[in-house]
C-alpha cells in the first residue's frame, strides 16, 4: 500500500506538469489552429537558462524571471518566423515542419552554447532530501510542491480565460477569427499574447520537471512534449480542465505501470490511451464537437 501511494503521488506530480504543458499547447492552438511541435525545446530553454544562470551566481528569482522572459520571447519569434508566414497559404500544413525545425534548431543551439552533457539543476523549491509522510507513505516535498504549483497555475489560467478581457478575446478568436476582427478585437495582439503566455507556461513546466529530475540537457523536453500532446488531445483540445484531468490520469498510469510492471511498458501507455479515447470519443473527454458550415 505504501509503494502504491508513493507511485500515485509521483504520478500526480508529473501528470500536473503534463497538464501545464498541454495548456500552453492549447493556448496557441485556440488562436492559430496550429500545434507548436517546438514547445519541447522551449521547456529546455527555460530550465537550462535557470540552471546556468544560478551556477554563475545570479539570484535565484532573477534567474527564473530571465528564463521565463526568454521562453516567452522564443515563442513570439517562433510565431513570427515559423507560423504566421505559412498560415497565409490556405490549407498549408507547413507549420508542422517549421515548428519541428525550430525545436531542432533550439536544441542544436543549446548544445553549441551549453554543451551536450546534462547540467545539474539546483534545488529551487525544496531540498531533494526533504520528505513528508502522507497516509504512511514518505513522499518527496518537491513532488508535492510541483503538483500544487502546476494545479494552481492551471486553475488560475482557466479562471483568467473565462473572466478576463484577454480571455474573452482568446475565445472569440478561437471561435471565428474574421468575425472577432470585425467586432474590433485586436486579433494580432491576442495571438501574440497567447504565444507569450504559452512560452512562460513551458518555461515554468521545464523548471518544475528539472527540479524533480535534478538535471537538464539539450535533448530535454521532447518526451514531455509528446505526453503533453496526448494529455491535450485526450482531455479535449480547448479544455484546460480536460487537459488537467487527462494529464493527472496519464501521470498516475505511467508511474503505476512502471512501478508494478515495467518502465518500458509505461512508455506505451500514453499512445494506448490516445488510441482508445480517439476511437470512443474523438473530441476528447471534455472537448466539444466542431460544427463546420458549408
């Protein structure tokens, strides 16, 4: 029972991070109908910059702030260079290749600047040795902190999207971009801000994940991106709550299968879950069917 609880708590922690990344993917998808496959490298940039800046003696909070600003700027440039020009061609799927290209470029740039070896990630939240007993199971305080921070951020973003002027703008653009423009909504600003926020969320997710793993390297992020993509699709593209539920469920399933059966088998659970959900409910758990007018 103790081992089971440890696996569940660990799964909830990593699952909350999947949900955080999935929310960032959702934001850019809502406003542009584009999935940014370079998001994994943005996670890496946020975590790598934080680790390197702290190693050079920069104040912890300042290092995190610089890393998050850099992550937001990277996504703004990505939108300008790799997405917007290709959206002008009706029906083009070139953004798939271009965003993947941005991810590969960022990974190569990080390898050139920081080296190819893993960099030790400092204890930003709590010491890795700090534990807390819950229902008889000793759980890392870092796991608890990562879970709480991720869930709070997802909850605040959901509230912000539903209650703020910018949130109304995002939903209007997602519903009908041209109609939103005719109604006076600054579509361009809404799109850019969605990419900034998506980049910041990716940076936070990268920092939280590296806090758990203890290291970060230029190849960091791709695996997380794939799992977050599964969480976004299973939860329903356009639903922050769905992404959270799917992310938590996926994280717990992964840890339980890895703990009781095999880590290799755990890597397949995301794809099995994706296939099953798409076969039964193509729009995802909390997604809505889109009506296409002809």
